[in-house]
């Protein structure tokens, strides 16, 4: 029982999302964001790459740190529960800074970079069903085909996904797809802004999307439950270990970290739903 209790605490800490960016807001009940109408480079000059403590040559996964998104198509997103959301943001912030971050730092000390990138590649490959199914639901046949090809290549030639063989030697670039984006592609609006305990920034639509993706996430079907939770924890700790310092750099650069996070999250999600050039690319470690 003591082992299960300790394991549950560690995994809960590991599930905290450390994604964050600087941004600007207008008002408290709603605010305006912009999404890109033009192509953006793989590494935006507005990102926090230069001030991260230890990125160690890894690339961002889905460009949520990218703030060079253009200036077209303004969107207004309501935040009627700002007081509660700020409380959740404060809770998640402390859980990350004093829980997940120290664990990730310890992980860095005992696991070499190449192994941590291998773990990251493995989980990217393992979560193929989420991207594949949502690409199909959005009518993106070519993207679904690339997903299937990359999964087959990386699973076989990439030693179970540990090596991103498909990107490195075949040049297959994947896209970040989820059910929240699928709902958006069918015209479902973001709804109100939410900050979920442990999980981080979201919206009403994306919260529903998380529930939808749960059913096609193979990790959730691992048995016994300790294996499933352990896999979730390892994935989050591994990802965080490759991005230590980025969240803290974001906070240090923001006058109001909560407002900056809110703006950047909605801006990034809108760019993904609109399939903005450069925003969809899923950047995998080589």
C-alpha cells in the first residue's frame, strides 16, 4: 500500500503540464488573440529557446511556445471563471515548480540525453492512434497516410519507436492532431477558457476533446493500472526533462503569467484548428 501511495503521488506530479508562453490579453471576461495567416519557421524568433535552462538540443513538440503567429483573424474568448482559473493556475504552477520540475531534474542527472529522447520518440510513436484517427475524422487523408507510414517504419526499423527513423531517413513530418481540433474543424467554438487542475490550460471544447482522445489512447488500456499510470508519469517526466527552464523563463518574461498563458494557449489552438502553415508540424527528436 505504501508503494502504491508513493507511486500515485509521483504520477500525479508528473501529469502536470509545463507548457507556457508569453502573450497579451484585453479585458478580464474576454480577450483578443491573433492566429497566423502566413507561414512560420520551425523555430520562431519569439520563442524562449535562448533563455531555457537546459533544452539540450531538443525541439518543441507542437509549437505552443511559438508566438510569431501573424496578425489575422482576431478571436474573442470568454473567461467568466477567471477567479477560479487563476486559483487553479497558481495550484498547477506550484505543483510543477516544486513537484514535476525537481523530479525531471533528477531524471536528467541519471538518464543520458539520447535515452531520454528515445523515450520521447517511443511515446510519440505509441500515441499514433490519436493523431491517425483525428486526421481521418478531419478528412486529412494524406496526413493519415503519413501517420500510418511513420508508425510502421518507426515500429519496425526504429526499434519500437525509440528511433524516429521515418523523419530522420525518410523525411516524413507528422502533424499534431487531437479530438479538440477535430471538433473545431466541424465548427465547434472554443467555448469558455478553463484551467484544469493538474492538466493545465484548456477550453470547454478542448476538455471534451481530451475525453474523446482518452478512448483511443493505448496507454489507458495498459494493465495493471500501475503500468498505465507509470507510463503516463514517465512520458511527462521525460518530456519535461527536455524542456527544463522554458516555463520559468516564460514566467520571468511575463507581467501577468496567467493572462499570458491564456492568450498564448487560445492563439495556438486556433492556429492548429485553422491549419496555419507551420503551426501543425509535430517536431520530433531526431
